[in-house]
C-alpha cells in the first residue's frame, strides 16, 4: 500500500529547515471530544512569517479522519495556504488551496509554478465542485482538489509538491506591514466563521459558538477574537 503523507510531520519538517517555530499553549482547546468525534489542535508562531495551525480529527472509530494544516502569513506578503486530507469510509480527499490575502498582487510567475504542479496530476479525479462559495473569488485557480480511492500515493505527492513550492517561496516574498496583513487574514477568518460551512458548522454544533470562534479565529488563523 502506498504511504500517505502525514500533514503534521511533513509541514513541520518543511518549515523547521528554515524557520524557528514557537508552540502556543491552547489549554483545554488542544483536545476536544464530543459524540464520538475528537479534535486535536496545535498552533505555532513561525518567526518572521506568521501563524501555523495543524488540526486532526477522528470519528466513527477511525472510519472518518481529517488533517488540516494552515499557514497564515502575517510578516510577509504571501497567500494564505491550506492543506486538507480527509478519509471517509474508504474515499480520500486531498486539497491544497491558496487564498489571495496579499496586500499586493502575487507575481504571475509564482502562480505559474503552481499551475505547472497542478498539471502533473490532471489524471487524478477532481473533487466535486459543489455550490458556489463566498471565498471562490479569492481562491487561486491553481489550487488542487482531488478525491478518489486507491490513489493515496499520488495525492500525497501532489500535496507534498504544493507544500515544497510554497515554503520555498516564503524565503523570497517581500516583507509587509504586519498590521495591514493581519487585518486581511482577520477578514478572511471572520468571513469563514460568519458564512459557515461543514467544518465550522460541525464544530459549532459540537462545542458551542464560543469555543468554535476560538478554534477558527484564534487557533486556526492566529487572529484576534472580536468583541
């Protein structure tokens, strides 16, 4: 069986080669369980870059599992980066998303590198697009959404390619005003929570709105909690 990329191990290894990471204390939010679902959340400050969050979820005795890794730059003008892996009753979904949260447009040559990476995996089945979402207008088209069975190795390689390219770019993107950049990430996180979605709605239903807001705004994206 093809070996699967473990997001936590791969993301930490990629970042720790070049950056110092300071782990944050999430208290009781680090591990939350309800109705057979367990969420484990970790976050770090990436020195000179911004915020990192890694979340893992297990449910139905392991028949459903999820891993999410989010890199939200605050000190450099790079897109917000999101990696997701979900396995539910034999089907796997692999997502690598880039969101336009920059203060200045991203150079076209950067996008072309991701387009080239995406083109390597056109043989893999795309995940269903579903209904239009509020963030589609800031989601870069070079993002990756794949779903299927028996393609673990190829999907993992695609995610690793995106991760490697993104982390390599972090060393060359310009620095920026941290307050202005943080405001862009804050707006994204606030909109995500306000508009909802399968993951946000699930966490809110299981743990209540106050805990869900901490998880999404503070822990996942490293933003301030609104009053």
